[in-house]
């Protein structure tokens, strides 16, 4: 059995895009794509049609104060709860879309931290750049850790013209981890980043 996880050797030559069509475009874009791809046995798949949902690239930041071991979480209403008949006010890390081609992910991280939590970020460390839900969503997310002073962070925030209503809170990282286990935190990217911090905290503190 292999001990190292190695991806298969693939390239764009192993995918044939047969057609693409934009079928909906407002806040997000839905595109219908038909394609086929090289299978693992070397043959080509039959044509497959999927609807691809596009909202752009997203920046996510876990702000952490190493001197107190507190993190920032923001609470806001998320509309997918409508389909699940849930009152979906969710705790999440700071997050926002890259609005223009001229903005870097780091610039978006700093802007969103000010808008959502009144938080000024210092150093940013890239944790990962990943697909959020690759079955149908084209969204790719940048995940950052920011080590910063959180002593005056919290309260109500958000941009009125974007209909944002955001409550920022600071809690011990240990309490946030308990919240991932008991269901108070139900956002996947936030759970991932909190767990990453738990795995890497000792190394981060030693290198500070």
C-alpha cells in the first residue's frame, strides 16, 4: 500500500469542453457546461452536462491573538437556511469576495476585517487555496491566518449598502473548538481553519 498521497498525472489535454452556456446571471452566475474527460482506465467518458455556479473567488481570515489565544468570529444570517427551514444565523470567520481584478487576496482580507469586525490585521499567513464545494460550485477560497491584537475587537458591523448585519465576537480558541463539536459552529471553512490552528498553534507560538 502506498504511504505517500500522489495525484494522478493529468493535464487540460485530458478534458474536452464540448459547450458552455450562461443560463442565469444576477448576484451569481449559472453556466451549463457539457464536457468529457479521460477516465482512469485510459478511455474517454461519455459527454456529461452540469450546471456550474459561479460567485468568484473568496477570501477567508481567521484572526487570532496569540497573546490571549482568542479568535474572532462573525455572526450573520445566511439564506440557504430558507431551503432547510432553519433560522440560519451562523458563526463564521471573516470572509468576503474579491470584487475586482485589481484587488489582491491580502487586500481583500484587510478590507473585510475592518468592515465585518473593526479589526486591523497585521501579518497574513496563507493556509490554503482550495475548492469549497467542487461538485457544482466553481468557488475557490483563500484561507488566511492573521496574528493580531484583538483587545478592542467586537460589536456590530457591516456595510448598509450591502444589507450586512454582522455581530463580531472574540472568544477563546478552546471555546471555539468546543463550538465546532457541539454544533454551534456549522460553517465548514471556519471549522477547518479552527482545526488547522489547533494542529499548528504550538509551532506558531515557538516561532513568534
